């Protein structure tokens, strides 16, 4: 009897300890500008000397789950150009706005004391590219992250998927094509109201799949195509335009892939870009250069297979630490500039801004790791029936055609954990990896309970609610 009681007591203790081991403290608040009361988007919220963190949404709001064993550690809230906010996790008060004051260094003073340091924007960037081998990871690592992929036309969401992902990278020195991998671990939300991206896309899919295919898109009829073939076409188009492999292994991963052939930020960076030193800001007590990205003498391009993706000029901002020349953040856009690309973009996509990219990095143990990605691009959905008589269409039909002509596609990725243990990495690599976000997976409630995600904005919450309701009706 005593033995039985002892056994139950030990089991109870183990249960209590296991609960404490996985217990989390949820922190949530809103970050605003001290003077203007405007919300601060993309502010960094993290536990000092750890890899646990998140970023604020467009409303300045965030939520962060912190293991209870870190409750005596320091929470840091920082944003470039502002003084940081620091407090113990245990002292943090939820739902009280966090006000950050602007903080800026004197550019004139910095230039005077610079001495032999690079003084022009171009020279600063060239130095930063030269220092990449010292500032980026040189050992293999895993990163756990959260993906939100959404697509909408001009008035409503058409698709939303949220997933937990794992990134493996062997090192900056290795080529990403064969030494960087992405796996989709779990799905959190998946709503899809797309019937088919377009008959135009479907005909492109057939041309790329079957060598002898010659049929034009206007000869296809939606009611003659099997659903399974439509799914294949949508998947094919999503992968070639917005696939995770393209984002991480292609030219748009500007810093990680600066050593690849014809990289945008490679050895010929000044042919397609020029950089102007704008000012010197402060980030968490450290000075950093703020550089304007301007067009170079030649156009920039992505050389995407099967898609005309050339003839752009870059614009945006680059933030580089003063002391180490490590790149902290990139805000990068590709604007249609060549006559051919301008005509194509305006006619098919209704915009000259084809690619918008934000990448921010966090420093951990002296190396810079990707922290947050934002990638936005219009994706062609419907080229329209230009051979038909427009006078036979109502204003409502013409308006609907324009609304459905292309989707605004946005991918956001937040990385929340860095794993460097060789045994854990080796074990993970033994498993089958797949970057397929379309793969059906059952919802794992226990997994998501303490997983850090990107907080949706108030507008997104409303649109997602509408989408989920319509998706339920669609299934019925």
C-alpha cells in the first residue's frame, strides 16, 4: 500500500514539474511614439541574451510567450531611431502602452570623428559586404519560425495560411541552393477561396508541363477542367512566384545570398545600386548608419524562370551598425523602370511597384541571424478577355474583372528560436524535409498553445473572420 502511495506521489511530482517546465508567461502590449502617439510597426520585442522574441504589427501591438524560467531576465523593446525600453519580465504589466522616445546621433559629429572610416554611402555598404563572413553565422544552425501567407484582391482576402516552419542553414560561406533547407512543421490556419488563379495561369502550367501543348488560354473552359488539375496549377504557380524556396534561396535573400552568381548585393552591387548616407541613428544604445538605396547605372532584375522579372530600379533604406558594419535591416523595393517592364507592370498588374521586401536581423552571440521577413508582390490572376466587346459588359462586370485582375500577395516570417546543438541539428536532418505549404496536416492544438506567432492587426482580424465564415459556407 505504501509503495502504491509513493508511486502515485512521485508521478504527481513529475506531473507538476513537467507543467512548470512548459509553463509560459504571456506578455502583450502596444508600442507607440512618445510625441505623436502613432503606433510603431516592426519594433523588436525580445528577451535579452536569448533568441525568444517577436515584432509589433501595424497597430504597434504584440504578444510574446516567455518560459517561466526566464521571468527574472530582461525584456527589451527597441526600434531603430528610438530609445529602448527595458524591464524584468516579472515586472512587465500587460496592456499598458509602451512609449518610446526618438533617439538620433549627430551626423556632423560622426563624420568629424570618423578618421579613416568610410564616409560615403557606397563605401559604407562595400565595407559591410566585405564584413559579411565575420558577421553572419559560420556554423550550421536551425531556426524555428512562424509563416503567415495571405492573398487578397482590392477588396477581400482570398487565401490565408499560417504555418510553423524550420530553417536549416549550414553557413553563410556555403551556397544556399544545396545547403539551406526549409520544412513546414505544422499548420495553424488554412482558408482558401481561390477557384483557380486564372485560365491564363492554367495554360502556362500546361505549356510548362507538356511539351506539345499549343492551346491558348482563351480556348480553355473552366467547366471542363478537373479540380485536381486546378489544384496542381495553383500549387505550381504559387511555388514559382511565392515559394519559400524562392524567397530563401533566390536573389531576394539579399544578404544571405550575396555570394551567389549575379547576386543583387554581390560584387557588382554598385552597377545596379547607389547608396546615400542619410543620417546616423541609434538602436538599443548602438549607433547605426541609415543609407538611402537609389538606382544605379543599370537595371536590376531577378531572372525568374518562366516569368519576365527584369528591368527594375531599386529604392529603399539600409541600416548598418557603426561599430561592426553588420547589416541590421533592409527595406527594399523593385520598381518597374525599363519601357518593357513599365508597360507590362502597368497593363497586367496595375502597379509599377513589383516587389517590396523587408528583412531585419537580430544579433546572437556576436552573429547576425534573420529575425523577420516581409515580402509583398502582385501576382497576375486574370488577364481579361481583351478580344470581347466591352460594350456588351455591364459596369459591374467590368469592375469585377479589374478587382480580380491580380492578387496582392504577402508573406511574413518571424523567427523565434535559434538551435546550434550539433546533435539536435543532425537528428533533424535525418527526417524528411518539405517546404510544401499545401500539404494537409491535422491541427495540433497542443503544439500551438505556446508557440510564438505574429499578432494580426485589427483590420486583418476582421478580414480573416469574414474569410473563415465564407470558407465554411463554401465547404458546405
